[in-house]
C-alpha cells in the first residue's frame, strides 16, 4: 500500500469513525489513526495487491480494530440490575405436608436470597387484611378461614426479577393449569390447597412485606454466591 493511499485511509477513518466517538475517546482514536502508515505497512500484505482492495482492507480493519479498542476504554461499567424483594408464604397445607424445605430449596437453587422468615399462625382479622383486595368475593371468607387455620411460613426473598420469576416458580393459581416443574404443578392438586402464596407485582410485594414484617425484621447482607449469579 502506498503512503498516499495510507494517508487517504487515515483521513477516511478520522472522518467516519473518530468524529462519531465520545469526545474523550477521540484523542485515543486520533492517535491511532495518525499512525495509519505504520498500521498499513503491517496489514497491507493481506490485500490482494490492487489499490482498491488494499484500501478496502485497511478501512475494514480500521473499522474493526480502532472502534473496538477505543470503545473498550469508553464503555462504562455495567451496573447490575436493581435487586427487588417479594413476599412468599407457605400456607398451612404446605406446612402440614412437610414441604417447607422443598419450597425454600427451589428458591435457593434459583439463586434468590432469603432476607426474612418466620413461622406464625395468623388471626382471622390478619388474614382478612392480607386478602383485602379479594374482599367481596364469594370465596373471601373461606380463604381467610384457611389461612388462619394453622402455621404459615412467611418469607421475603431478594434478587433480580424475583417478583415476576417467583410467580413462575410457584405456577398458576390452579395446580391443574400449572406447568410441571413449578411448585404447584409438582406438589399440589386442588386450587383450594395450592400450598403457597407469592406477591403478584411490585406494589403488592411492598404492601405484603410491610404487613407481615417490621422493617427491622428484614436483613441486609451480601451473599457470597452473588458474584457468581450477577454480572458486574
């Protein structure tokens, strides 16, 4: 490749690539482009020998090599997606059937972190507060009677996407409509004994967590496994 062609290639790269970069990255690219003759001497032998082919290779190589080097120096560190929390309760049927460890294990295997847990027998009045959005439905009273009929394991789980994916782990409200592999799909049969409850959205999660737990009940800590779960 001739020095004249190398100079043309350098001007082409400066015009089409360097100007499109962030301001602080242009100095790096400009320095690299100014050394175009040295670059061309090292890569020119890859061309077919024709001037047009050599120019095309230089431009292509520059377009591949220079932006990659510069953008690597300019790309900000990606921040992990915000961790969120959801409320999960193992209902009296799940507790009585000895499924506590099974359910906790499924959330832990997914990578979610347990930040609060307690065993409690809710009062009927408390159950009515929990199911307040269903007040007026014909099954409301039965739901409240059942939730207050025995021990409930109340939990708060934390992780990326834990609200939405926690619902996927649980499965559909009716076990008959739940996919195999979900908690209800594998472990429940009747809709009235579907063993587990999970918040269905961010606002519901916030309200249910504050209903069942005091702020001091929630533990803030970094699990050792998090560096293996989330990208930096």
